[in-house]
C-alpha cells in the first residue's frame, strides 16, 4: 500500500503543518538534515525532542556534500537511533569539491562507512538521484556504480530530477525505486519542483507504464504554497485511487 508523505516547509509553524498534512491524508514528514542540523526553524532546541514529542512520523533526508559524511555521519546515526527509525534518505551533493569522472567513486567510498553502520542497525538506506543541473549523480552510469555495488541500498527516485522519459525508463530499468519524490517539472528546465499538473510529466502514464505496481513511499516535494500542495495531492490520490 502506498504511504504518502510530504516535505516539511521548515519556516512554517510545525504544529499547524501537522494539522494541514493530516487533513490531506499525509502520513509523515520528510525533514532535511543539513549542515549538521534539522531544518525546522520554528522549533526550539533540542529540535529532535520537540519533533518526537509531537508524535507525527518523520523520515530524515540527509543532504550530504562530500565532507559531510565524516563531519555529520555520526550525528545522523544518533538521530536515527533516537527516533527509532528503520529508514533514512541520503541526498548526495558535490558543491565543495571539483567534479570529475572519479567523483562517483569517491562518493562510493564515503557512503560505504555510513551504509555499514546503518546495516548493523537493520536500517534501510535510500540514495537519491540528482538533476542534470547538479552535474553529479544524474547519469545512469553513475547511479549504477552505487546500486550495483550495494544491492541492499534502495533507490529514492526523484521524478523531477529526470532529464526526459528515456532517462526515467533507463533509471527504472537499472533499479526499480523503493521510494519516490513526486513533483512536476518542465523538460526544458534543468531543475524545478512545481505543482503536479503544471509541468510536462504525465504521472498517470508514468505509474502505469514506467513504474507499474509501485507500492512504496511517495513524498510530495511541490510545497511552495497550500494551493500547490492541495492540487498535487488531488493528482496523487487520483493516480492511486484514494
């Protein structure tokens, strides 16, 4: 059964966001872990305690640049343990180093340590594909380096990070996704996350012909406004018959 979540708008009142999410049938928040902290501006420290006390489920989305695996990997593990999670997302980035043909292999080495620590805890790791704008970890060949090396790592497929339908098909052929970021995009734009139904993606076709019988997490990342969320949620519910 599809489990529907939404990326937290970190500048909005956290308790109000919970009420809004619940009213639309969302079951959990995706919360960014970035530069060593949880991206929730409206909660007092320690943020993890405030989040846990409110009782609404979350999944952590760690945006890690190359130095961050050593700097913040231990803190991420501590947070996963604190929340009692069995899943975590890593969104790889490479803005602090020059990108070349060996970058993906450097990423593989940095990822290995934290992957092994998560595996010891029986925690599922998802790794996200990037957009072409990010230069790094967008090509199927780069993705294959990670997913062929670590069969237990799940693909978090960001639909708005795909270049075109052929690119999307090639990614799914390489590894069927176990978690999906859903947002619309225009194929003439390298990177954007807009409300479902306002871009070029045919979601009905995608989930019928390219990702058939999908049965995992769906995380909405088109969250600029309440209207975007409401419109996108209607599309999601229509696709999955809710």
